[in-house]
C-alpha cells in the first residue's frame, strides 16, 4: 500500500522524495509542497510546472487520496456542514464557521466516539475507528479549497471539537498539528488551533509533554463530581481532582490560557450551587470560560435554555473572577452545532 502524501510532515516528505530522486533539484520539492498546501491540489497531473516524469514518479510512489464531500448543508446563519466519505466508506462531519473576521473549521478526529457523553450526539454512534493523519489534514484541505473557490478567503482558525475525542487519537493528532503548523505546510499559528477534550487526563499530560503547541479546551459541564458523572462517564475514571492536576500541569508547560467549555443545560447545571462549584474549580486556573447553550440533537433528553434563563445565569456568572463569554453555536438548524455531529 502506498504511503499517503498528506500523512507526511513536509520535512519528512522532502527526505522521502530525495532518497528516491537524489538528482532532483531542491526547488522541485518546494513546488510540490506549494501544490499540496497552498493550492490544495491532490492531483499530480494538474501540477503543471512539474516535469511529466516527476509527476509520474509521484503518482506511483504516493497515494493522494483525500476524503470526498458526500453532502454539503448551509445553515441560515452561514455555517456549512460537510459530510465526508472516507476511503473505507465511513462518514464523518466537519463544520466551517465563517464570520466577518475569521473562518473557523471544526474538525473531527474519530469516526464516532467511545466516551459516550450524554449531551453529545456523536456519543450515540459508539467508537468506530480513529482517523488517519491524511483524514484529519484532508478536512482542512477541503475547507480551504472551498473557501478559496467561493470567495478567495482563507481558513484562520482550527478547533478539534468535531466528532471524536482528540486525546484518544493523540498520535495522529500531533503529527497532523506538525503538518498544519509547518512553514512548508499550512503555516497555522499554534494560537489559532484549539484541541478540545472531555477530560482524558493522560492525553492532557501527553499533549503538555509533546512540545507541540496548541490551545486546550476542557468540556467541563459541571464542577460538581456527582453531576459530572451523570453525563460524562469519563468522570468515573478520572475525577475532578485528577483532572485539575492535569490542567495545572498543562498550564505550567505552556504559555496559553486554558478554555473551560460549560454547556448550559436547564434544571441541571445552571443553579447557584453550580456556579459556586465552578468558581472553586477554576479559582487557581489561568482560564477563560465559554458558556454554550445546549443544542438538542434528534432524540435529546434535554432541552435548550430559554433566553431569560441564559440572561439570568449570565448575570450571576458575572461574579466569577475569570473572563466569561456566551458562545452562541452556529449551524443548529442543520445539526451542525456543538454536540450535534453524527453520520446520519
């Protein structure tokens, strides 16, 4: 089986090509990388400034396969959900969220998810498999190409918050980050890439130790242990004390501030006791807190909070010492908002 060219860190790809084509001028490598990561081209025959013989070498030496767009849904708020078909016919979803100043892509890292968080539609799928490096990077290529073709715009931010738990596929995620951040690749600043986790403690520590920089977001839901266990089975394996220690370790190893993601679920985590617990948990963390109104899926057991409920909660939350924001999810009408991604 041929190695997928998009699974290789640019520097490793250069070494791979030169080991097989030692007489090749070095500028040909730069041309190939430009076709891959600036023109988003996965068809060697269209790399028109390369000699025909070299194009033939590329086709017979590497796979250029990428996910294919199965469907594309556009929300009334402008968000775009892509359902992508992989080589083995499995399906994943990613969401492009354009704003006036930013174009953010919400990436998937797995087909399904093993963590079974009760507020997340992806958890109902169960775990099917990890995404390969080229399948993670491929989502960025597809969205970049779509933006370029539609309005000459560029992706500015990446959030690994789609289908799957990134920490459960950390090896492939970290190599993908190296490709995305490489100056010969996409040149994304680590400050514009955020990895979200439900609280996989060993993964948080491994990310901190990897020396590969990215922002970290924690899906907390509740800072009351008993409540968190109700909706997040991972809490039975790593409690809040262990989680807190891992977050402090991450903060000691990085210059980035942590993001706490707190989904607002009426009659569950929006009372005064919930805010008191949140204050206690985050008191010594360098973090900001994103409050996210719950987005019901197709068969949700919870409802979305009303505007008065959100307003009342935010007024009480103003007493928290951290910066707080209300993150209004995009794409809810096409089931493309936070917690709604599946392959159905």
